[in-house]
């Protein structure tokens, strides 16, 4: 989640609450109590008020987006649900108008994230389910996989290891659905550096550059049991 979401949707919306310019309380008590306010731009807030500011539980509709949840001194603060005009939904913790704490984001394109948010950014531990069937669970920084995690591809391949800016980088192990295993160094999602590739009948220790085997240090056949077919 990028900070522009806050700028475009949340911060601009809250300005109309805090300014109260040409606003009209159409029902109830919009100073201290429960009431509904309509603003000049047709945004509306309905819920609890304290000293002229939304406080407690309420609903704020701005443009085609809606926030339902807790407020503190006119800010989204506490538990809430924010639905954008394009169908994207966030529900979870807010702090001073920002997505902050534990939450779930459901994008209109089918992507789903559940985990930590920090000042509108996905940061910390969480899990991301991609619309294409891929799945990542681990550490994030600014919305991208960074640190240690496990990435499961929809075809069954599984990578466990280090990430940087959303790509495999550092040490890791990838188990392929065909039974092959590569353990070694990665950079920009490709094998880069020293590693070991184990197939059904061969072990290759070598050096890879941009995904291609550049140098072989050792190569040996795997002996298998004639009765079980398992490696000896």
C-alpha cells in the first residue's frame, strides 16, 4: 500500500470534516451527541460527535468511497473498514488517518494481503495471496517481499529464503514440482552465485550467472537402489 492512497482518499476526505465549511447538521446533535452532517461537496458523516468533531463510531462517505468505523478527534482512528470506489477494501487498524497495525486488504483485481501495516505501507510480517494463484508468506518492506519468506507458485514450486525489493535475492532453496532442488544464491529472481542443483540422478555444484550455469565445480551421479529407486 502506497502513501498516495492516503493523500488521494483519506486525507482529502478528512479535511472536509475538520474544516466544517458550509456544512449542515441535518439530523441529531452534531456538536455533542449523535448526528448527521452534510458538507458543501456532498460528503456526509453520520455518527457520534464530541466538541464538534467525529468521535467514537461513525460512517463517513466521500465521493464514492466509504469509511465505517472508529474516529478520534475527526480522524480515522481505531478499528474500521474503508471501501474505495474501485471496490478495493481494507479492514483493520487505523491511526491518525493511516492504515496502521493489523489489517486485511482486498484489491478489486483479486489480490489479498493480511498482516502488518505501518503508516499506509505494508511493512512487517504478513501473507499475500495473488490473483494468479501464487502465495507469499514472510517479511515485507514498503509493500514488497523483503527479508525472509516462503513463496509458493501456483504450479507447486516452492522457494524458501531471502528477498529484496520483491525479488529472490540472497540465500535460498527452491523445490521444483518435478523433484529437482536448487540450494544457493539468488539475485533478481535468478540463480546467481554458488549453488547446488540436485536432480533425480545428478548433483551439480557450480556457479550460476543470471540463471545460467557458468562453471561446474563438481558433478556426480546419484546411485539409486534397484529395488526402491531411492538414492543411496
